[in-house]
C-alpha cells in the first residue's frame, strides 16, 4: 500500500495536538482526522477514534503492522514540518493556526 497524498488540514499552536491530517492510500482510500501530537519531547500520530460508552477510545482505522505504522507516522510528521517551513519561507502557504 502506497501513501499517495497527505494534507495537513488544521494547525494548532497551544497544547500537545499540533495538527490534523488526511492521508490518501493508493489514490483510492482516504483516512481523515489523523492527529499530530508533540509530547514527551517527540512527535507521533494518533489514528482516528471514537468514544465508547465506558469513556474509553477505540481506533476506527489503524495500521496492522509496525512497519507500515512507522512509514505512515514518518510521512505525516514530515508533511507537517514541510508545510510549516513552506509557510514561514514564502508566506503563501500560511497554516491556519487555531
């Protein structure tokens, strides 16, 4: 499965959540609401989830193996950094910071 597109939808300045992304796989499947988090001195992603009646959360979609999870996480975090840098350099791609 190939990651064919990544869009950073929203940026956040305060708190550990830094962005929300959408990823397209094989130009056929879109995954929305992947969160980019910065905590414990590192970036990582959190997959879309729903809240269960008991208050816990369960992923709606998630990678099945650690290799693809690592690839997906690196690609989303790289896209997040690239869009921040592009916005700072040329001013044309200003991220929407909430």
